[in-house]
């Protein structure tokens, strides 16, 4: 999923000390900018191999950039080029500084969220793992956007959270904001945690959490949620109640099942407070079974359920979204391949330059003829051009990665859309189940009434049963109204979110394409210049017949 | 086809008056696949235009195949020791590749360069074998070619020499002399060292150049795929934004084609010259081997002659009847020894001239290759910039409120 900060996992090129010591004419300005593909550096505490990456004598690994002063092939363009808008990734917006998406982010009350400083901590109370478990906590710093009037109150919050808290937050949001396109949370990725190096894994997770929180903050509705506010601002233990694991949930449900089956009072039917949550994943086994039965009846039974997804507009849009997802997937793959191809060509050009530098040096040292010296100079010229061009390819690619990342972001967003759509269908299923419950309850009530009316003076047990039944019917009616309200609300959320998706997607895609294109143009021009000069230098060798 | 018997001066194109500069220009062209199955091969048209008196007519066209070129190369290598024979393109290893358009074109170009280098070399162009190659009909050529197989390649005296070589090698080993005799010329040592190291550097450069060609192709492919995907993605969008996507996709596909073109250009005009450079260095190594052999022969014959002289003096002193025979043998051997010394010295002299020529030639060849490389890259980069630039106004027109 979208755990990694950069989807491509591009590593910086292999050791290039030789290239960096080249005394090139017209060298670019040395820069102290960290590698654009590296994550924001986390401040690391002394010596802990969990958190401290192994020292890398050669090139910087993506987890600890150590910019050398001569790593000038990572510069931003050296010319004051108006064409390039600096690529800013504040709070999860992936577009340039002029788009309306930035304006939306600017409306968020959170100006900046940063996740940093991973630390190992000991599990205090009885953990399942003998010998005590450890876990990692992260420092989350939130800057509040101060109102223009400069009202009082703290502008920065710092809390410590562990990954489990992030999961809790995500679960709480999923419950409260059904129907919304909630940004997907980072994976638990058990496999990866085994395979990767500890510090790499921690860094990847840190980055993923940061991205996640920023996206939440940028969402027009969720950014304002209490859950998020509490998560970001409340120090100490996270006051959101954790969701229990599935095992105990099932056990809990199993305890209730006998009561439900043997119809003790209202134990058999879902109350209104329950129906606002989907049955799946809950404790109410009976409800799960009933809704399952209903969904099977929907799928296989000939009879149409009482309420169907009739909203044509929704169905059309759903289809469109599915189509979009497919195209996004392909485009995302091809974008990745394109980036790799550009990376490769830049690299090979650099290596070609290097090979020629060595050749030039060799010819110069061994020169016994003038023609050799001339040739050595020619070779050095070409090598210089090749190395310059190679640097431009690499810089261009670093930008391309960011621009095309929009495709991956939207692909990840499709998960939230699926989630929101399934919220809708499970809410609908709940409604359908309740309606069919009601109809069978009514049928039973009718039968009872008919039977008891035949007995003169009334049948005490039957009358009592009838009253119980009528009570159940009332509760179920309430539940049904609640469920319908919930369903309508979700439908509404789906609708607004779909509109938001369309709007924002349009803007984001335009920005993506424009950014991509402008970047390509800029660097292509620079590369063309390099080669035009070299062609000029070698024009005396041109064939006369040209 | 111009008949060989045309009277001199009858063609208005190339007057044979002595005042016109003498020229010899050859073109290798029109590759055609002949034969079937395993026997299939490529034949080329070789067109010779000249006003040299040794040649028939102003223009002559013959059909030749790769093994004919090999024949010519081997004959020249044998006769002109000390000269760096222009290198041939390799025999192709992979069967499948043998008839690919690209391979055929590369080979044709290389053969054309080969024959022209011979034709412009002061000594080589006078070779009779060259005349045979350029003028004789196909049957004669085939006959000449098939005669050159196996030991029939060697003339009788050479055959003797081989046995003598083997003899001396064996005696060397028997006597415990394992290392062959070598020149102790510091300048030449330096040259040898230079040549060997040069080959390594060039091979590396050529490898990277070939890789660069591949990278261009890969980038071209990914641009084509990306363009297609973008077009499909654009179909999900509304009208005007969808149109921009479609345009972008088309540009991407267009650039893909340009990249494939540049890949081909790089292959023919940058990578091939580098490969040619490597081959040339290998040809120099072959000459160095010849020189080493010649030196060894000279040394051995000189030694043997000396021994024979000593023996002869002994016999003459003893007034033996064997002395007469010995004297004859001695005189023969002395002549051979002098011949070997002459051969060796010729090689040394030629090599130094050739070396200078080689360096100058390579500077020019490489300079041209660099020029073509830079031109091609500049052109490509400009095409890329132009293609993407054309989309900017369309994207700018897509402000959020307007497009729908």
C-alpha cells in the first residue's frame, strides 16, 4: 500500500566519488539540500541499532542523507528559472503552490504536522509475549494555524504516539465517518517488518504516519474531527478507546448467541444504537448471520429485496470510479517504468562520461603524438558534456517522481472509495434485513391475533406473547428508522465525496500534467544546450558532404 | 555494367589525362539475401570508381560476400607485415541475428569503411589482391577463395619455416629456455603497454556506448506504454481535460518513435566507430605478434648462421670434403638470415609510420563520432522540449473553473 514516502523506492546511484571529484568547467553550485528522494531526516538517539542506520561510507542511503558539498548533481536548477515553481509538499497536497488544493489545505486548522524522533519503549503491563515487548513511539508535532487576530492559546502541540494509536484513530474514524473517503492508514505490514532492516522499517513507518496524518488534516470534514484533534493534541495516553481484537469479539458474541437464539426478550433483535454500525466486525453474531442470509437471498433469491440501490446516478458513478481505478493502476505502473527508464539513461550517460574521462587521462599521460593530445582534449570535452547531461537527467527525474506520484496517491485513494461504498452497501443490507425481520414479525403477530381471537375470553399466554411481540416490533421499527437514517446519511456522504473527488482530481491531474510537462521542457532545453555546445566544439570534424 | 574493354577516355565522367588527380573510390551497397536455409548468406554490390591505369574502366561493379572480404583481409595480412590492416567487422555469433536489418546495415557500413581504408592506404592500395577483389568476376573470386583453405595457404618456404619454428621451439623447451626471445627496446615496450591498456579503456567506453543505445530503446518503449496508459486514463475524464490527456499521450508516443530513431543513429554513428577503434587496436596487436615472430626468426637464424660459420671454419681448417657442402649450406643460411633481418627491419619502419597514421586517423574518426553523437543528442533533446512545450498552453487553459 502507500506506506513508503516515495513509491518508487529509487536508490541514489552507486558510489560516485570519482564523479564528484571531477574538476569540471562550469560546475554547478554545490548545495546542501538533502537528496530530494530522501525522507525528512529523523533525529536519532545515540547508538541504538534499532534506530540508528549503519554508517555508510559511500553514498547516502535513503534513510540518512549526508550531503557532501560536492554532490552538486542534486541541485535545484542553477539558473533563476521562472518556469520552475519550487515543489512544496505541505500537509499532503501534491500540487504546485498556485492550485486551489493548496487553498483547501490552507483552510485546515493544522498548519504543519511533523512526525519525528522514534524511540524504543518498554511494554509496561502484561504483554502476551514473554520477556516483555518493546515498541516504538514517535513524536508528533502539530502547529496550529494562528488566526489573523492573534488570539491566545498554544500554537504548537507535541504528543508521543505509537503505531497502535494510529490504528485506533483509523478505526474510530472509520466508525464515525461512514461513507466518507477516509485516507487509508499505513499498513501493519508484518512481513515487511521481518524482512527490512529495523531502522529502515522504522523510517518507512515514520514517513507513512506523517503522510497519513497530513492527509487526514487536509480532508474538509475529517480534518475537523474530534478524533483527530484528540490524537494530535492530548498528551499522555490516547483517550480514544481501543478496538478489541477479533478473537475476544467473537467470544463475546458466542456468549450472547444462545440467548438470542432462544428468544429471551429483546436479546434477539438489534437495537437502534447497534444498527448504526455494520454487523460485520461486530459482536452480534446473530445479526451477522441474519444479514448474511439476507444478502444471500438478495443474490440468489428471485424476489427483489424491499429496498434496492436504485440511485442510477450513483451506479453510473460507481462504474466510472471502477474504470478510473483500472486506468490509474495501469498509468501508475507505466509511470514507474518511465521513471526507471529515465533514471537508467541518466546513469548510463554518467558511466559513459566516466569511462571517457579515464580514457582521456590515459591518452594525456601516454601521449607521444600531437594528434593524441588533441584527441585527449576532445575526449575530455565529450565526457564533461556527458556528465553534465547525466546530472540534468537525474535532477529532472527527481522532479518527475514527485509529479507522477499523484497517480499513486489517487490509486491509494481508491481504497477509501471502496471502503465508503461498502459502508453504503452494508448499511443498505442492514435496512433490508430489518425490513424483512419486520415483515416476518408482523406475520407472526397476525397469526397470533387470529389464533387468540378464536378462544373465548382470550388466551393469557398468547396475549402475553402478542404483547411481547408488539414490543419487539416497536423496537425493530425504531431500529429500522435509525438504520434508514444512517443509510441516507451515508448516501449523502458518498455523493459529496464523489463530487469532491471529481473536483480535486481534476485540479490535481492538471497540476500533475503541467508540472510533469514543464519539468521535462526545462531540463530538455538544458540538455540540448549542453549538446549543442559540444556539437559546436566538434564541428571541425564534420563530414564535408553533410 | 560497364564492359571491361571500353577504350580509355571514352567515358566523359573520369578523364584519364595525366593532369587529373588519381583516385580510387569504392562503395559497398545493396545487401541482398541469397541462398536457402543454412546456406543462406548476404551478398553486396561493390562499385569501384577510378582513373588508375591498373584498373579496368572508370567504373566496375562486382558482387561479393563477407568471406570474400575475409579472403582479402587475410591475403593483405600475410603480404604486408608491419602495416595495420584495416579491421573487419566480426563474424556474427548468433544465428537469429545474422539477417536482422540492423546487423546487415552495420556490417555493410563496416565493410564499406574497410575497403575504403585499403583503397586510401599508400601501400595497400597497390595490392594485386585488391585489384582481384574489386574487378574479377564471381567465379574467379570463388576459386581464389577456396584455394586459401588449410595449409595450402602457405607457400613452400613458409612451410619450411613452420617446421623450423616448431623445431626451435622444441629445442628451446628441451634446453629449458621457456621464454621466447624478445626485443629490448624501451620505446617499443612503452608502445606495447600503451596498446594493451588502450584496448581495455576503449572496450569499456564501447560497452557503455552500447548500453546507452539500449537505454534509448527502453526509454522509447516506456514512453510508448506511458502514452497509451495516459490516453486511457484521460478517457475517464471530462471533455477538455480528457483531450489534454489524449494530446499528452500522443506526444509521448511520438517521442517514443524519435527515441528509437536516435537509438539507431547512436548505434551506427557512435557505438560502431568505437567498436571499430577497438578492432583497429586488435589489428595493431596482430602486427605486434608479427613483429615478435620476425624478431625471433631473425635472432634464431642469426644464431644458427653463426653456428654454421663456426662449423664451416672448423671444416675448412680440417680440409674436410664436407667443407664444400657446408659452405653452400652456410651461404644459403646467411641469405635467409639477412632476409629475416630485412623483414624485421621493414616491419619496424612500417610500424612507426603506421603508428603516426593511426593516431591521426583516430583523432579524426573519434572527432566525427563525437560530433554526430552531440548532434543527435541535441536534436533529440530539442524534439523532446518542443513536443512537451506544445502542451503547456493547453494545460494553462484548463483552469479549474473553466474546463468541465
